[in-house]
């Protein structure tokens, strides 16, 4: 695994310095999505020849640091893949939450219930970035305090779920054995929805991506009470498995 500074898990500026260095190596621009209370939120897009993009994000909840570091470590270990294909990457959408080790943002709000809001100071710029883009697959990385293993929410019409085999072969952290999570039926770490959920208190990132035309969105969760290094490795393992899956090859490029 690439250098993983456990003592700096919530050091946003250090995390971004690693991403900035990676962007320089990839010869892509390190963009600013918006600035909140003097802190820049960044994004980057790699130079694949395809018009379609693979969407990767983390750091929506600041107390889920292994997701943010897992995305970085995966990217540092997969520079040839990033150079070959088009990826749209949001490395950390909630910098203040990461720095303060809290789920909410600088306003005390859960931005994963606000992605439908054009006027939101983070989700509004995000929506304008996404609008009109052809995104084939969205991967949103998270963690769960109540998790007993890793699991994934799959929003797609695929039968069986495209993540079924992937989750069955997870090694770093086994799948969550629970059969019900947050009121959803689960099987071997997979929760599948074929339709956009209703009666939500607000719309999360993966649901809005689906609304905007992404046919396959995956929200991956590692259990935040497990060791940090194992959680990071599980995030990397999941990304590698998804992006090399023959069943997903029809939705994306690698």
C-alpha cells in the first residue's frame, strides 16, 4: 500500500497535497469546485479519450476518513488506468467535516441529504459540474459506524446485482452479515434498489447521480470500528474489483 499516515487521517491539507502531486504527475488540472469558509473543495478529471466518465467521490461525511484515504491510495496505485480512461474525481466534498472528524459540514448540515438543492453552497456547484456530463458509473465511498462488515448500496436494474460476486470475494474486510440495514433488505453485503427511493429526508449523492442519468451508482461502506488500515485496503479492493469486473465492463471502460 502507498504511504498511509495514520496520524494524519483528518489532515485535509495534507490529503489535498497528495492529490495535487498526483494531478501533476497525470498532467491534469486540479480544479476548485467552490470555497467554503476559506477552504477550497477540489475536483479533477483525467484525460481519457472517451466522452463518458467514471465518477468517483469520497469525504461527504468527515468522520469517514478511510473512504477519503482509500480513494487516494487507489488512485496513486492506478496511475496508468487513470491516464488511459476518463475519471471525474471529487476527493473530499466536506473538508471541514474531515478536519473536525464529524459527519456534518461547516454549517452543521449533512450534505448527503442536500444534493437536490441548487442553492446549497456545496451541492449547487456540484450539480453544475455534473450537469450535462455522460457518467456511466458512479462510485460513492463511505463508512458506517454500525457496520459489522463492508456492504454496498447498488442502484441499478441488473439481475442479479453486479456487486454480488464482488462482495462475496472481499478479503480485507468480509461482507456485513446482517439481513437488514437501515430498513433495507440485505444479502451478503448487498442492498439493491432498482428505483429511486421515496420518502427520504433529502436526496443523497448517489440518488441524484442516478436522476441525472447515471445508470449504475454504488455506495460502498466500510465499518468504521474496524482498523483504519483494513478499512482503507477494503476501499481500494472494492474499487479495483468494480473497475475490473466483466459484468460492469458494459457500463464502463476498464
